[in-house]
C-alpha cells in the first residue's frame, strides 16, 4: 500500500482516501503499543518540527510536541497571538520559506482560513494544518474517525449527530467531509439557527450524495445516533451578543445520554466550557476525555512518522 | 528506605518526612556529581514533562526544563499569563486529564491557591506544584533545606530568621512548614505589620509546637540567626499603595550582615528587586546566587528521577 | 589554528579576526554537509542552551534552537516582550548568574543596547548576542559574510551597498564593522537623511581607514555594487510619523536589479515588509531567502560547536 502522506503537506481532508486512513490507523495502533511499552523510540531522531502557533492552543500543540519527542525528534516553539508578534509583518510565504531552511516539518495554527495553505505554497518541507480559523482541522478529524473505528469497530453505516455551534467550528467541517469517504454514513446537524453548518460543507456533502439533515431539535434524532459529536461555542470568533444568545443552550447531560443507544459514543474535541456536564464523564459512552485525547497523540505520532519516513 | 515520591504528586510540604528529605538530598548529591562530570545522562529518556505555567517564571521553569533535559527527557512548554490563554475556559480538572494523556509528569504554576491540587485530582500522572499563588512552593523549600544542610552541615538546632514580606510569599509558607520536621528549630518572622506571616502557617507552627516569634525589629535577632531568609515584596499580589508603603523598607546591606554570626547564611529565593544590596554578594554568607540557584536544578533533577523511576 | 570562540562570549564583532571567520566558515561547511547527509549528530549532547528573548524573534530564535537540537543539545525557551515578564524586575546581572547555574550557553536578545554585555558580565557561561536593540547582531554579520564568501567566492575588493534605513538597524552596524577586516572593501550607505548610518559606526570605519560614502541616490552606485544589502524600516524603534515618512520609499524591484552586475547579490536579513518585491525572488542574484536563511542555521551550529567544544 502506498504511503500517500510521505513528504506531503496535510492542509485539508478533501483528498484523503479510505486507504490513507487505514494506513494511518495501523501506524497509530503501533504507536499506542510503543508508547505503552517503551514511551517511544528514536525513529525521528535529528528531525525537527516547527510549531508555529499564531493562535493559542494547548491540546493540539501539546500533543504534536509530545508526539515529536516520543519519536526522538526535536521542536521549535513559535507562539504568538498575532501575526506581528511572530513575523513583524512578513508574508506567510516568506515565513514558510524561512522555516523550511531550518526544520523538517512545520505544524501551523492560524486564525485566518487558507493561511496554512498560503504558507505551505512556498515551503520546501511538509506543512500540517493544525487549524486555520473557521476552516479546517484535519488531524482532529483523523483522530476522531480513528476513535470511532476503535470504539464502534466500524466506520460504515453510522449515524453521526453533530450538536451545537457549527458556524465557526473547524472540527465539524473536517470531520463531516472526511466521513463522506465511508459507506452509508448518515449525518444530522443539530444547531441554533444562527450558527448552522457552513455552506461550503453543505455543498460538499451534496456533491458527494451524502444523506444529511439539519434541525434544531436533538430529541428527534438522539435515539438513533451512533455518535453524538458535541461542539464548543467559539467565543473568539463571534460577536459578544451572539455568544451570550447561544452559549449554554446546547448542553449534554445524563438525561440526554440516557436516550442514546447502549453502543454509541459522546465525542468532543475539547476544550469544553460546560457543554457536557461532568456527570456524563463516567458513562461508558463518554469518549472525549479518555479516548479522543490519547488517540490524538497516537494519530499525530503516526502522521509525523508517515510524513517523514517512507 | 522507601521512595515515597515514586509516582506521587507533590502539592505541599505537609506530609514530607525527614527520610523523604534525606533520600532526596542523597539523590541531589548524585545529580550534582553527574552534572559536573558529564552534564547528565539518559535515565529519563522517552519521558515527557508538561510545564504548565499560568504565571511568568524564569528560575523555576528554567531549572525544571533544564533538569528534565539533563536526564534525557523531553518537555512541553505551555506558558500564558491567564487561564484563557492556556485553556479557553476549560476546568483545571479537564486540563489535568488532557495532559495526562500525553505526558509522564506535569509541573504547574498558577496564581490561584489550591489550583495545582485541583488539577492533580483528575490527572493520571504525578503533578508537581511549582507555586500556587500565595500558598505553597514545595520544591523551593526542598532546595532551601538542602542548601542549609550543605552549607551549615545540619538541619537541627537552627535559628531561621525570615525577613520582609510574608503575607503573599509562598516560599516562606513552604519553608516554615517544612522546617518543623527538624529538631529544635527556632524561627523568627521579621516583617512590616501589614504583611505578616499568614495565619494558616502560624497555626501549623503552633500545632507542631514550634518555637517562633514575630517582630518588626531585625536588630533584636540578627546576631543569633543561623539563616537570614530574605523575601521580595510581591507587587503582583498586592494593591499599589501597599506596595509603595513597604517596598524598600527591608533591605539587607553589609551593615546588617556584619551583625551576623561568622557561620551563618543569607538566603533569597530570587528574583530580588533591591532587597539585598549587591555589596553583600561577595560575602561568604551570601548563598542566594551561587548556592541556592544550582541546588535548585539538582533538587529538581532528583525529584523528577524519584517520581519517575523507582 | 586557535579556536578563539571556545568558552567565550560573542557580544560584538569588534575583535573578530579573519582567522576567526575562516575557522567558523570551515565549521559551517562541515555543518551543512552534516545536515544534508544526516540531519545532525550528537556532539552537543547533554549541553543546554538558554534562549532568552526579551524581544520577539522568529528567524534568530528558530535557527538557534534548531541548531542546538541538530547537534543533540537541549534548550530552555524564555520569551517575553518586556523585562518584567521575564524577570520581575531583577537586574540583568542577576539573571545572568541565575541562568549560568542551569545551562551551558546563553543566547540573548533584548531591546536595550548594551544589555547583552551587561548580562554577560556576571554570567559564568558564554553569552551570545542575538541582537541588542539598535546596537549589534554579530551572528547575522557572520552569516552574511559567510554567504558573500560562498556566493562571490571572495571577501576582498568588494563594493557593498547598504540600502534603506540605517539609523536603527543593528545588522548594518555589525556587518559594516566586520567587513573592515577584509582587504580593499568599499562601502556605500544609501539611506533617507533621517535614518543615516549611526555615528559610532561611521567613526569605526574612519578609524580603520575604510573607503566609504553616504548618499541618498542609489542610481549613482548600483551598477558598481557587488552586494546590495537591503534593510527593513524598524517600525518598533521609531516614531510613527517618521515611519510613515520613510516606509515604502526604498524599494528594490527588477528595474533596480537589472542595473546590477551579473555576478552580484541582493541580501536582506529578513523579515522584509515590502522592501524587496517578490518579482526579485527568482533572480539568481537574490540571496536573502535561499542562501542567507539556511546559512544562518549552519553558522549558528558552527558557533555553538566552537564555543562549547575545543
């Protein structure tokens, strides 16, 4: 099987195939075993990863930096909350070329959709999109489908119910698009009308003949859900008044979880700010803390390995 | 002797025993030898430390990060001056669980007393308190007693004189409490009346039948001091007018040091902002720059080793 | 040949000799080969570098951190945009002593001229100046002359034309002074009258009997230039109205480059903010992105190696 990740950037999920996913999952399984048995190894020794985070991040940055070091590699942390604090106003293309001179792979988060692709165009090394504004977050989608595969044992004939804010939530975009490559997937998007699924994603689903519906009533679909994918209201991307209107309206508690099938999952990319009550944490369907988080590190280890080694 | 540090969090000095201290000191001696001879070794290879610093730090963070790397380990720097810049509003318990998924040990500083304990409750890996607001700083106290032991050759029958601001100064709390486990220790707290010793520490000393006094007159006790432990006025924790009232009033100069016994010590956790005049630096009793600082790294190396290896 | 870098600080270019430069260049050549063939090696294993950046930096910090890790060493990132965020008001001398207790070498950037020298005075380990305000940036000058040597095959009998803002631009200072050690170098400084070459540099050149001129007309000299060294208007160091007066006036485009000799170079320490049009990037004389940047890492690897190993 061909390693399509080798020496390539990962900007979007758009061109990923089932084969790509399963190759990554197999490598992630290997990484899990490696970490649990030995903590890691030296397969990325003398390889350096630049972590360019123009937006704050703890999960994604933390898991990438740990992933790199568990495989023996090094990292350069470049963190700032604005363009100017990192680049003094230089173009993303220049920044891409500059870091290409030093490191072997670039992981980048930025508030502007399309920014990571822009930087990658002049970069001479692979660039991984760690979130570009309200657009995409491909490694999140990959760890999500990996977690679904592990917990439900399959990725076909599933009903995924997205729940909450969609209008500014990149993990929804990447996951919804990535799910289209698996057979007979059904999706429901349950959101306040002000922050519905983004139009480009809606069109992507239609183009791929995916069965989906949009509603604001979770009760209608919760008992049929295989996965309840909960989102956070992205305060940082919206007007104050809109935030206060929708924050706290879409809450998952045990009343809701009790309506779900015995074999089903509650997921959330985290951080949560009250969207899932703590009472849910101990339910066996709760996958957000104990499944998605460690899988995030294994998937990122696998991805770095596949990109840097053939 | 049992290694009570192994796989445990270190949140407070409260339950530490003399045996714990001496086991740590012995390991720190070994670390000093190791660093001077070879710079370090690989005993923490493939182990990763998260450095969660919600407050600025250079000494503590710098020595922990160096300590980890000198033993072959890796680190994840997570630095921010507010909760939101690190966690976007998630609970400390969630942050604890998330980082537990990635790393082997968490070192944390935060402005809120009790915050580190809170995070540690859901963490699946050991958590080290690197300072929680005005509350505690246990590794500082450990390096302080280690330095006293090294310089004075004993930890019993000593008179420790704390000098300066106590009301918001976590190293005083941790050190005063830790000293209670050593026989016949006497303490004097010399401070402006506005920023006296914190009441919980006073009660802790009383409960442990420790001989101590509080005064605002250093002259009364300086000639009997074995250790003069100087503090910084913690501007970041107090009102502007209180700061200006007490800053610059409690200064250590050679006039004061000349009143001290020949075999005694001047200590300060640093940074100092004028509390000890530079003229004191060359006096053999000055331990803050050339003794406490390197010992900080050796103690943290020893602690990480004892926590992660049995 | 004696390694004059060994165990020494590098604060200024003032005392560097041709032999020093050529020893460094030779080591940098070796580093380039090493990186291209194997990514690096372990010659700095168990050595730790503190990266004290009191000013934002991506290029210099990124290349130093990468350099250290490619040689097997570790690093401590200490980043802040003000004194207080790093040091809570302690003196630079104290900070120097503190970090000396932990690490093997300190790399420092700061907004105040002379600050790095100040810190180095009490430091017990070598300190490398990574830029001190409008004063010096010696490693930039070293990578610049290394790039000139590589591209033009010589460092003598050259005409270097500096172009743009000189009044606040430390790379100009360091490079102009460093060039004085090579025979028959001629320099022209083309700048707006408000931001001419700094007087101490002018005096340094005179003292060393260097042939130089100052003008505001690039047309007069461009056809004789071997190197066109372009600068950025340092917004962060000047008044708003001065910035707007001079920004965008000194632009390099293909019209200008066409006037240059076939065998010549356009250099810029980067970041650029429009001073060199993108159309120039593909011209073979453009050295800023594809030559200077990678050379920056090789030179810093070479320097760290020469300082830490004899």
